């Protein structure tokens, strides 16, 4: 057994016995991990209200390999996202990022890129001058990339010709294969998810962009919805299971 320290975001917490909690974290060093916080529900507990979903913490824990449940010994905030809990739109998008991370990431699989994407996206949502749907779209897209499903926004999936947005205002995008179709190939194939040229360009610019920059990008609200819908559909196809994400209900009507 060893004593370890890592940054972590609380994904969920359930009560255990009279006074404890079992907390599921997404950690920087160990991926998704569950740990027991003994006595966390005692009014005088040193853990206070640290173990609420969305909290970005530093945790110290006793780690034993191959044990399903670790033991938290101490914890503190790295950063407190204070605006998230007072704005319903920001909170529901933040919760959807948490739920998605919980669903698609596996136990004990370290992915620092995904961890940084999550905390930087939560920080962007917490900042007042940002657009929550931008963050959703950017997160979904870059999470898919972090999982190895990198989309192509440049060349036709079938013939390889660059997509020319001067002549092509709308593009059919084949989500399962992760690529767009040129006009000639889309006339032959008749399939795909319809994207405007501006959506294709914006998605292209979102690949690898920082969450802060993406969150502040000004654009038409219809375009913002188009990006968020595309990211949802893309992630659902490649990461699976997202249909059951509770906090995504707000998006279902527009998909
Ligand atoms: Zn083509």
C-alpha cells in the first residue's frame, strides 16, 4: 500500500453506512477511481462539503493496486467554481460534462489530456463572459479526440478531395466514419449528417483549441446549437451510451 496524491474532479458520491461516503473521482494520475471517505457525513468531518459533484480537488489517499475501493485520507480545493452553482444553464452543461466523463472513461486509465480538458472546460463554464454551448461542443469534440476518434473536417471521405467551402455551402458528414463528403460523392451516396459550411469551419477551428478560447468565441446562436448537436451525435456514435445522460435532456429536443 502506498500514499498517493493527485488532482481530482468529483463525478458522484453516494452515502455509505451511517456516516461515510463512497466518492467517484476522475483523477489526473489514475483516471476514474472510487474511494471511501470515512466519516464524511459527520457534521464535524474534516471533509466538510468537499465531495459534491463538480468540485475540483487535491486528494491524498491510500492506494492498493487491484483494490476496487481506495481510502481518502485528506482533501482540499484546487479551485472552487463558484458561478457554476448559481446559474442553471451553466450548471446543467457542467453536469453533462461530468456525466459524460463518468460514462465514457474507464477505471484506472490515466488520460491527462482528458483530465485537463475537463477541468479547463469547467473553469470556462465558471467564467461569466463565455457561452456554455460552445463549451459543450468543444468538450464533446475534443473528448472524442482524446479517446482516439479524431474526426476529419478537411477532405472528402471517399475521394480525398479537399472540401471547398467557396462552392459548397452545406456538407454531408458521415458520423460513423468521421469524415465529410464532397458534392460529387454526396450526390452518389445520399447519406450523412447535414452541416453548414460555417459549422464545418468552426468545428475544424475547435480541434485542439483551448477550452477558454472556444468558450469565448462569438457566433450566431443557431450555429452554436448546430455545433453542440454535432458534438453530441459524434460522441454518442463513437463513445456510446450517451442516450441515458440525464443532464442532456435539455438538448434532446433540438436533436
Ligand atoms: Zn468526394
